[in-house]
DNA sequence: TAATGCATTTCGGAA
DNA sequence: TTCCGAAGTGCATTA
C-alpha cells in the first residue's frame, strides 16, 4: 500500500496533499477495503444513472466514501449530497487511461444504479480509520408517543379503552384499535408531527375497513393539524384530537453548560 | 486569522493536523464566515435537542460544516448523517473553558433546534474554499412523466382526453383531470415509483370529491404496484394502470467509456 | 410564513 | 426479498 506524503499526527488519520491519480485510486481502494472512511476535496464531474439519471458539471466538491459502500458528493451548500450511493453499494476507484484522472464508480443492484465521479483535480485526500461503536439514542419518537397513549388513553377521551396496538389489517397496520365509553370501536392513528392530508387518508383507509361491520369512529391524534386537514376530518366524519403536550420545542429542553451565546 | 501548520498544495485547501482547540474554533468560524467548507476528523460526543432529542456517545466521526449553516456528523457507515443541522442554521464554534475542547453548536429556529458537538480530539481539520457554480441536471423525474402523459394520454387508455393538469381542489392538487371515451370524468394520479397504499389513498381522496357530482373514475398510474395496492384499488372501484415503460433500469442506460470493471 | 407533495428519499422492522 | 410506514425526513413550489 502506498504511504502518505505527509504523515498525520492524528491517530488513525492519513492525509495526502494533491495526490496523483494513481495514489487516489490506491488509497481509496485500500482504505475502504480496510474499513476506513475517505474524504477528498476535488474538482469533478458527476454522472448518475439509475432510478433517474442526471449530470453535474465541473465544480469543487467534497467527496466522502465509506467502507459500507456509501458514496456522498457534497456541494458547498445544502444538507443533502448532490449525488450519492446509499449503503450497500460497491465502490471501485480506477484511473481513466485517456486522461490520467481518478474515476470513482459506485454501483448497486436493486435498484440497479450507478454514480460516476470523474475527478479533474484532487486538492486533498484523507484516510480516516474511525473507531465508533456508539449508537445514537433518541427520545421523543412516535414509538414513545404510542407508549404514552397506551398508558394514558384517557388523555384522548374519557372512557377510551385500548384493545390492540399495531393491529394488522388487510390494508395495513392500525396504530390503536380501541373501544369508547359507549362500546363503539375506535380506530386511532397517531402522528408525532403536525397531521397532514396523507395522515388523514391513512386513517380513512383503516376506518373504511370496519365501516361495513357497523358503527366505527376514527381518531387522528397529533400535536396540531392544518385547517384543511381539520376540515377533511369533519367532512369525512373523522375526529381530530390535538395533543399539544407533544409539541416539540427545544426551548423547553435544558440548556447545557456550553450554551452561552 | 490563524495560519495552517502545513500549507496545502491544493488550490483552496488548507489542512491542519491535530490542531488545538483554539485553532479549531478560529478556523471553523473564519472559514464559514468566508464561505469555505470545513471538514474535521474528530472524536466527539453529540447532543441534539429540537424536534426530538438525542445523545450520541463518544466515537470517531467526520464532521462537515458548510457556510450556509449546514452541519453534518457522519459515522463510518450509512448514507444519512447521525446528527445534523439543515441549511439555514447558525454555527458557532467556541472552546469549552472547563475542558479546553472545541464545541460546535448549530442552531435554528422554526423549528427551534440545536446540535452540539463536543469535540474530545481533533485528528485533522480541512478548510476547503470550493468554487462550484454547477447545477445538477436530472431527467426521469415525475414532472417528465407528466409531460409524457400529457402528450400521449392514449398510453393510459384509448380515447382518454386530458382536460386539466394539476387541477386544484379543496383537498389538494389532482395530477390530471381527464374525460374518457364515454365522457365520464377521470381523476388520474401519476407515480414515478411503484405505487404504495399512500398513493392509493391520495387518489381516493381526490375521487371522493367528485363522487357526489355523479359518475367518476380514478386511475392510479405507476410502473408497478404491490398486490395489496392492486387489491385496494379493486375494492375501492379504482383502476391501476401499469406503465412499465417507466420502469427505471440503469442497464438500459448507455455505458460510459470509464465503465470497465 | 405555512402548506402541500415529491424524493435517486433512507431506514428499520416484519412477513 | 418485498412490503410498509416513520423520519429530527429535506426541499422546491405556491399561496
């Protein structure tokens, strides 16, 4: 394997300044094979072919290649990479004979697609042998909202009794199948975010399953809903239940020590 | 502004090996302010608070900060960053007094949220003054599929006539409002990808708007659909129309010269 | 600014 | 493997 021109001080990081095409191909291939992450500051063109197809003309970008086959091409703005290959791809880096330039190709099947990064110039290249066993822990998800509702169905309506969580039907899964104080079946669809028309649709689909078996109610539960969604519910005989206590707002969160600007 | 320890050869790239906390804070702030992208290989902890809240324990990650306020924290696998701030955030980098460690905080309001990266160790830091004016050009999108259908409605059904594209209703926009050979109104919902139950829902919502005005048909147009979606359509009196010519498959695309492995 | 729907959505879980 | 739905979805578009 090829050695970096400037051995980095940082543990697990090897840096190459303006590497030639062969070095790029060599380092990228070796690093990915050995489980390291590669970052490169390059001028490049990108071509994508697969679910759609597209072309990105020459420009300076940050390219990230991960050992799981992920490839990201980032422009200087935006959260989303302009081109990419998700986990599970195969990344092959070679040198285009015609131009003596590195070419990074990521592919996968199912769906069959392909990203080709034609590197015009490599300003810098970093191999990062990252050790990361940590898993992200999150709270405030819809799953937690489900737990809360299962424990406190009366927050939705007095006398409501949960019969089943995640009940499967021939048209999909119902969040909660419940029964109200009168004994009428209630289908409950829970959303962590503001309810949308699609959420309304979803509830309507589930409720329609039970309509021919007699009286059924449908509850759309969310922190809020647009006027249009509330109207759609009314028109369709469904009920929207606002649970504003699930409104997320970081101002309620505890500020940390480093929170001083 | 602080100078890099090792001046990079690459145009527009400045590299810092194992920079101390003050250098990190200085370089990140200056670079972002001046429109450059910053990449750092670090050991860090991350805390997020906003739409949900979460914590990522210590580990090695790639951190990318963009001048538009985007912040990305990447673990060594996956397409998606484990933590992030989308475009429009404000990134403030400082030095935690207690530990003499860099702390990168990205915030935004609407929704109010906050990412804090507590950097335990900085293996390397790169400032990249990327010049990129190119825009990604894409084809094969749903918009193009619409154009095709508008030009060739007979591909959906003999005698079908498009009356209106993107017709607005009180429950959202209909892809196509059309009339069949018999003069019956037809609501058409087009999907570029395999049709899902949500797509079926969407069509059903639109069709329901016209049901009280008389006979209406609903067409769900997509390259394919699951068995459950087809059944849902049948049960609801809607029709699924397969347009397999829009099945995306890169094997049909033209292989490029560099496509040699 | 809010609302609506597409997206090369990605991702995880279950059958 | 496919199917289904959540996601801190992001993002453009339009009112």
